[in-house]
């Protein structure tokens, strides 16, 4: 079934974008697993990727990012993220001209149809969708946030680069007193501490109410480095359980701002659950 006939027969949602790279870039920030769950709502698309029930990444692409966005029925489906990315960059990720894309989803059981055009060349891609599994609910709400820091992405990028790659866990300290914000690792090269002062030019907002020291497996935080490389600002939050949230603000080539969230369990929580 091609895209035109699917539109005529009805659809759950359809969207067009003048530059497919704007969508591909955001999806790249969460592409650490191929299975992705897509939620199409009136507000836009939410794409979720999970790993081992202890890490979740969400990309939010607001309806305003698209040149056209219509939802007849809110829908959820699972899709292979690698296949989707290959389709979005079918004319080459470094192509000089912008590739436009139209997406049409006919509802449960239908494929996702992409029509991509560049320099008067048009191609259709038909991507099989699957029934989705329930995504994790980390129960991470603003009311339970204990500490919150907003800083420039370059600051966290440099801090991650200085961590010992042989370490199994990263220790994150957030405190109203010194060291304020510290990333620590211990590996073959010894212990490394990277401190960021609350009055640093790299820190835009510092709201810490109590001292928290939590450890997170490096293997779980590594995937978030893709988002760090694309972001301009990052909001780091922890709740009363020590659950960690990274929220990345990413500006696309058209100037629209999208957000990517990462949620991660502390290593103690993982160990307690086996």
C-alpha cells in the first residue's frame, strides 16, 4: 500500500518536514538500541528507547517542529530505529540539499510510510511496525526532585571525557555545599574527580536542597553521550530515591528546540533487584 492510497483510506497521523535531518538528528540522540516505541499525539511525537529495564531515553518532537502535522487518532507502535534512520538518510547524511520527508501511519497493523524527496528525485519507504510493549514508568516527578542543576552542555561533555573509561560506575555528588557538583570515577588509572562550582560560568541554575552521593553504571550512562554532543544545555536532576534524569535541550538546523530525556536507576537499586 503506497502513501497516497493510505491517506485516501484514512490515517492515524501524517506529518511533513522540509528537512529530514532535523528528525534524524534528534533520533540519533537516543539510538543506542534498535527497538523504539513511537507515541503519536496531538502535541507531537515521543520516541522511547529502553535498555535492561534500568535506562530509558525519550525524544520529544513537538508538532510545531513539523511543517504539517495532523493526528486523527492517537497511536502507539514499535519500530526498528536503525531502519528508520537509514530511510531518513537514504540520500546520504552529508547531502548538500535538504531532503524533505512525508510520514503517514494508517493505524494498528499498518506500516509507517515515508516519502522522501530531494532534487526532483522521490522514493517511498515502507517500514514494518510492530505491536508495542509497555514502557517503563520511572515515576520521576517534579515534586520528588531533590537536586537540580542546569548547565551548558560543553561543561558536562568535558567532565565525561575526563572520566576513567575503565571504571564500572560513575559517582555523582550534588550538594548545597562544596563540592556542589562532582563526577567521580575509579579505574585502572586511579580515582578521578571533576568538580563544577555552583558559581561557574557554565552553570545557569543551581537548586540543591540536600547532599546526595549516588553511583550509576558507566555502561548505562555511556549512551547519553550521543545526546551530549548534540545539546546546548543540560538539566541534571535527582529525586529522593537517587534516580537520575538528564534532560538535553537540542536545537535543530531550523532553529526549533527539542528535548531528550534520559532516566537511569542508581547502581544500588540495580543491585537490590538482582
